[in-house]
């Protein structure tokens, strides 16, 4: 029987990942291992650490992953790509060249395997019940078409990609508490800009930081479910913490971990939704 897979947050190309090549190969090996049984694959955001498409240019690297997406879609597997807060800026390349279906916001979808149907609420998770004013402001700027046009036309491609990759890197270093320590530069071009992002509402958590009583995605799902009792599953990325919550007899919520350390994925076979870690089954 076919299955539907969900994963998120690979952050391919991140300068904060020690061995990007190994991380990409591990992810591609997993995708290769499921290609024959996958009815569809949902990538729930931040698959790239920074992705910005210029008119005739895209970020270099990640060719194994991009090629694997094209291989999957060419073979008939549906691949759905949800933009995250790190890879908002896709403007047609992934659809044209890789054949994926791009979603720019949350989606409620009825998924079918055989004679089984379930209703899923799928989203990366950024912007859902976020309390941080600075994060909401930055997110609004990132999604603004005029700001995107200005970024594309003011900065040459090399500068723009460099700014994006450094922004993502410093954001993570700040969150992990290593800002300003040995090996982490603090006086390079754009530091004031980089330091302004990531203080609140950033995408990374550790298990010790996670509190279900205050977690925005948990609160959002509970509030949304009260108004939409026909939802069977909520699945999010964004927070880099594995979390599985039974909300009712007919509804379950999952926050996926990531696809470079925890290597988390979820799989629905028409009867049950299971969360697992793919580094246990592929190398």
C-alpha cells in the first residue's frame, strides 16, 4: 500500500551545519528509499537555509536534492513544497524545473490512500500565533512583494545570497548563545542587521525550552480545532522539536523535528500516522 510522507527543516546550505554534503546525501538517501512506496511527499518548509531566486540565477549547491525532487516527480510521486521563513523566495524555478507543487501558506487538504481519507492541516508554522512583534514585522517585510523586488534589484546576486546566508547563520548562533565567542565573527558587514533577527520567535528550540502550555503552535492547533472539528491531523515544522499530541479521539497534532540532526519524518499509511527518524533506516 502507498504511503504519504512529511518532513521539514533540512536547512540545506547552512553555514552552521558542520558537513552539509553528508546531510544532503543522507536526506537524498532517505528520499530514494521511499520513492517506490510514496504516494506523495510533503516538505513543510525551511528545506533550504536561504533560497532566493533571481531572474536567471538560483543559489548554487543542493544539486543532489534538487535532482532527487525532479526524479521523484518525473516518476509520478507528488511532491509538495511549503515555503518556510528561510525559503520564502521561490518564484517558479522549483515548479518548472523540479515539478513540485509550491504552497505559500497553511493548507487544509483531504489526503487519500486507497479507500481511506483524512483531513490534514499542514503548515511550516511561522506566523501562527507568534507573540513576538519583531518577528511578525520581519516576516511581513520578507513576504512583501515590493521589498522582495528591492532586494533583488538593489543587491547583486552574490551580495544578496551572502547577506541571506549570513543572516541565517548569525541568527542560529545568537539563539545557541555563542554570539561573540571564539570563531564567531561580530564585526563583519551587516552585523547590525543580523543581530536584529532571532532574539524572539526564532525557529529553533531545544527540548528544555519547549513548553506545551505556552508553545504557539500547540495553542494555535487547539484554537483552530475548536472551530474546525473535522481536522484529523495537524502537522508543522519550524520549531526543530519533536512533539506528538493526541488532541481528541479523531485528531492528532505533530511538530516535526528537523532533517539534519534528528532526521524526523512522519508517515501516514491510510490508517495511522507514525513519527520516526530516517537516520535509523538509511545511511
